[in-house]
C-alpha cells in the first residue's frame, strides 16, 4: 500500500489492450486525450451519509460493482502521474473503501459524502493497456479456499423488534383497514403488515423499505419514515440500493477464471416437476448457453395419487407428520389450502438430500427453481459475492424479497428473525424466495436437519413455507441474502407462475389416506 505512488510497485498487472469494452485503462477524456485535471467525481447516487462500518475486507479496496482492485490502483496511479478522471459514467462505476488513502496524493481530490471512510463511486472507463500498480485483481477478489472473505467480521443474528413511540404503536395496532387474507392476532402491528403486503409483495420487492413506508405514510397506514423509520434492514445504505444489482465491469480473462471456478466448485441442481417438460427444456438450454450443466431433481406434486406415501417412504415428509391436523391449524390461521405448499417443501428437501448425498463432489451446491433465469455474467458475480461474504455462512439466497436483517456487505444482508411477528406463526412475512439457494456442502446436513425440525410442525403451518422457515431460524443457521431491490442482480424471475397456488386448492382429505394420526387429532 505504501508503494502505490512510490513508482516502484512490487507487482503490476496490465489490463488487456482489447477488453471487449468491459475494462479500459488510462483514465482519459471522452475525446481520447489524457485530462490534466486530477478531480475525481463523487457519487450522485448516494444521497445520505453512509455508515462508517462498511465491508472490512482486505484494506485499501473492497470489491462491489466492478473490478475494484483495478479501479483504485488505476485511479491512484493515474493521479500520481497527473492523469485525472473524466465525468462519471453511470455504467462504469465501482464502490471502494478509501480509509487507507488518506495520506496519498489522491486524498484531497476525493469528494465523499460523509467521511473518508465512506463509500464513493469513481469512474473506471478506458483502462485498457495501462500498467496498474498493486496486487493482482483476481487475487484480491478471489473467495479463496474458504469461499468467503476471511477478514470480514462475523455478524450476529437474533430476533429484532421495532421500537417506536407508544402513540404510533397504539395507532398501528388499532388500524381497522387490513390487507386481504392477513390474519389478526393480539398486538399485531398493522403498519408493518401493510409495508410487507403493499410495499414489498405487491411491488415484487422492487421498492426499498424506505420507499414503501413513504407511500404508506401518505395513505396514513404507517408513520412518516422521516419521523420514525421502521428499519427492517439495519445499515440499509450499504446494500439496499438498486444500482448495486447492475452488471459488473470485468475483462474477458477474469470472466474465464470465474467460469472455470464455478464449474469446478459449484454443483447445480434444478427443481422441476416431471410434467413441466417445457420449463426444464428452457432451463437446460439457458444453462448450456452459460456453459453450465445441472442435475435434474424431480419436484413433488402432492395432488398425484400415491405421492404422499412415496414422499414418506423417501423421508421427505416425516411418517409421523399429521397432514389433517396441519390443515386444521392452517384453516384457523386463514391460510387456506396447504397441499401445494407441502409439495414445494418436500421438493426442496429432495434437492437438499440429493446435494447432501453428493457433498463430497464439490464444495458448494446451488439449488435453482425451474422458473429462474441466471444473468449472463452470473459466474463473475458469484465469484465476487463470495469474496464479500463472512466465513460463517451456511446458506445464501441470491434473491430475497421483503428482506429483514442487516446489510453487512454491499451485496448482502445477514438475515435476522422478524421479532415483530410471533414465533408460533414462524415470524412469517419476510425473506421470501428460494429461487436460487447456495449452500456450503459441508453445512448441508445441519441446515437440512434444522429445516426439517422447523417445517414439519403441525401447529405451525406457516413454517411450511420453507423460505420463511429458514429465515425464522436465522439465529441458528448463518443465513445471508441478496436484497431483491438490487436489479437485475443474479437472476430474473420467470413469468410462468407458481403451480403451488393452484395445487393448494386440492384438499388434504383428497390426497391423504386417513390413519390413526389423522383421525384422532384436534387443534388442542
């Protein structure tokens, strides 16, 4: 670090002269001439002071949206050489941590909202052909043998409840205007319920929580966030920003390294109902275009004759689990049918079981639902994501709607149980989405067992939603998630719709053979 402007770097990396437009070199003016200005443009996307605690990875630089190591090294080198930066381009920016550049010649030129330890965006256009002082980009951004950022602190997770004035608490609890289908229980915070329904589910997770609360405040369904923000995500400016889901700058060489890494280390599984041939064909064709192969895992259609017995034989559904009792508890909670939901949970347990049986083959397992479409630069995104994540991670959602937790890196939240909802309802309503779930193969056994213990409880039918169940035990399982507000992020959702909802209309009594468990049970 002390050699950045010394003129005698210990190592240097040269960006390829032809980078296909993904990485360019000397910071130049739009007409192609070196600019005499040393001014760096600050970020126009950051409108509020950023928290001091940002990602603590290897100091000097932290990768976020693009080739961060090259960004800082090239910027410092250009500044030392008297070459400045052009106007900021929204399509070619990176986020960098700058606390260790305070003594460098570039520090006075930085325009950062807040302190120098904040996060700032700088232009990285036109880096091709420039020799860059400092460490190798791939070394700095590599997730390494542990598939994580070994220098990142390990966050904690516990159920968290909003604390706000008694006046607003009474107001929110006494709202008589409720979302359709929302079950009432004592002391329920209806302002929070509205935020989840209209601010997240209705918008498909494309609004930030702040935006959702602002809109609901105008409808008198929530307090003004300027006066009292609910803060479902702590430290939100770090990761709850749509721009963070943009495509990341990279060279062809970096993409090739990331692709090889993905193929060598990640086993991919796709959940697909056998009758949905078109979905599987489309998914397979898309994965082929990305140079990836996947193992097909048959989904579970509980409406098929004999499927429940087969699921029990395979131990997807415990033999002792009483479906009739679970349905009665679901009816009491205004859930409606649960046949399709049980099928989805069973299918994910089948995929987890398959991945667990093959856990020695590759250190990571990615389970995809068949209406998921990975983005074209998925490999480099995943490579860089695992260079961010703290090393205690066991499970990671690549797209999570209604996220609840704390931003711990620029692309990740540490999921927390929502203490505003009761445990008996599985703290339901946040961290939706098992579209693309990444697991450490070494943790699959424990994750699977804890999920089984949570999902298959007749008196807690809300836990049948397996994504909700995992979020509810995130104080026991190290669970991280990419907020859905980051667009497009790692994947696109398909438009085919979920078969679960139609199958939920099939009654449990139509698929279950009555047993002593199901005939001699009651809600008590």
